[in-house]
C-alpha cells in the first residue's frame, strides 16, 4: 500500500504555520515554535507528535526522540516560526539519520519541510530563507521499495576491479583481493567484507555467510583472484546464497553474484580471466519499522550467464 504525504512549512514573515497531510487529510496536532515532528505508521495513522523548541533549548530532547525511533520509521518534520538558533550539531545529525540532507542550510526563521525514513533516505525535503517561498515536501510513501543492484567483476587482465552499485550509485567500499561481499538492506549498505580466498580466507568467508539471516540480500564480486584457495566449504557457503556457478570460478577469473541467503541467485556470472562478469537485478524490500524484510522481486532482471560454453538465465 502507499500513502500520499505532504508537509508544509511557512516562514515567520509569510505567516508562520506548518501543516501535515496524510492521504489528503490534515493531521490534528498542536504545532509550536521550533521543529515539529510527526511519526506516521505505514497505515497512515499518527504514531506520535512532538514539538522541539530548538530556537530555545530543545536540541537534546530532539536527539533523544529521534535516536529512539525504530529503523524504517516514517518521519515528517516541519519548522514553525524559528528552529535554527539553538539547533546543535548533534540535533542536525539526528535529523540526518532520518534522511535530511538540507538541515545544515536551515536559516534563522527560515522554512523547512522533510519527509524521511529513520536510518534511510529523504523522500522529499525543502528549505528556504525567511520571506521566501514556502517549504513544501511531497512524496508517495510505500512500505515496499525496489532497488536495482549491480555487481561488476572485471577479472585481473580486464582491469582488476570490482564495483557494487545501488540504483546507479557506486558504493564507497574498500575492495581487495579475493571475494568481496556486500550485504544490502533496503537499498543501504549494511556490511562489507573482503575475504582473500586466493590466500587463506575461506574459513572466515564460511563463518560470515553462516551468520547471515535467511532472506539477506548478498552481493559478491571477485577481485584479482578468488579461486586459488577457495575451499569446498566456502563454495558451499556461497551456494546457500543461491550460487550455482561458483564451481566454475577460474584462476584470476571474474565472478559476480546477487543472491539471497537460503534463497535463489537473482543474477550470477563467471568468466575466465580477460572477460568481465556483470550482473544486475531488481530487489523489493518490505519496510517495517524496527526491521527490514527483503524479498525477491518477481520483476528480477534476467541476466544471461555463460561459463565454459554453457548458458543459463538467472
């Protein structure tokens, strides 16, 4: 299901008011000076509402409130009158944990509106100086989101590089020789590890994968060489993430996988040294405050995989 959301912040010189609309209906709340925060449940009902007078001294209370929210909580925020004067760096960082990217630009008596997700992204955000146009954030919220995941493993001779992308954005990770593993939740990087299976990283790889929860989205890419000392146990661990071509990985060859722990491979490729393995897949995450449940999308991008003359579609 989805919700149409709108947050309006009118600066002091233009009338000094805020409004929260959920599915076209205004929330019945008592707004006040400072940062007004509404937490909305996925069904559109109001979970909680608080006003933090960060013009005076409520930054610490704002930090405490936002820190206590569950991951995935839907947060609507709007400034009334003035909220900038005593908003601390810690308070701004707490807002950033709800996706805010413009909070550092908030000015004295300026307008500010945000629709964001705790430990996620801003769905919409605006801020303007006092007397300028109203800050209006409009967004459609769904408790399911689709992200495109891409893994590129070039092999040693074709560039010796591995990259991971989410919705076209390259993840900032420190890759290394061996099997590079990224765990992605709701479009965000949850963890990243490099296992030098060319040397002796197989046991650590097994332990890491065994510790993942069922349904975890796993992206893997080989860099330089991952085959030299990749044990049978390590290959079997990767197979629990859907891998079907891992037995075909070759010395210094390319390998890329997007899979699900205790589930299928959404996309997988393996090639000899000199050829690139590039895989891409769409993935749906069901966002529930307090947890993120990921499920394979029925619209997974089919990726043709070719190994030793055999072609398969993942």
